[in-house]
């Protein structure tokens, strides 16, 4: 039931928090957009459209053009959970996004964040 609340959170309300987290550490909104687009397959206009439509997390990920095939390479701990061990597919995608922004905020190089 707790996950259901997260799934119904508006992505447009979480997005500014992700940007703020990165900007506090000297990164940019463009870099946040880059990691979001890398993960989800949205382009810049598609991402902006999702924000403007005020979709929830569940819709945001279900309408994503194509999840990056390298997303499965995302590993580590975020919010006390190992992202590679999360069994719920939607929650794993949400935590992947958190992990990418966290790595960005910690100063990791973009090439490593994008698993290239």
C-alpha cells in the first residue's frame, strides 16, 4: 500500500526536487534532464509534455518511449534499498531515477552515470 502512494505522486511535483538536489551540488537542470531522458527514452519536448500534463509516476514510466537497455546496469543503494534487488518493476524504475540523480549530485562523471 505504501508503494501505491509513491506511484500516484505527480512527477511534476518530484521533478523540481530532483533538479534542486543536483543544482545544490553544482550540477544543472540540463544534466538532470539528460539522465531522465537517457533512462526513459523521452526527448526534451516529451519530458516537458509529461511535466505539463501533471502525470503521476506510474503514468510517467508507462508512457516512456523505451527504457534504456543499460538501465539494468544501475546498481547500489538508494534510500536504504539495493536498486538491483527491488522486485517491483515500477518501484525499481523510480529508484533507478533516484540513483541516477544521486550520482549526478555526488559529482560522478556523466559517462559513468549513463553507463556508457
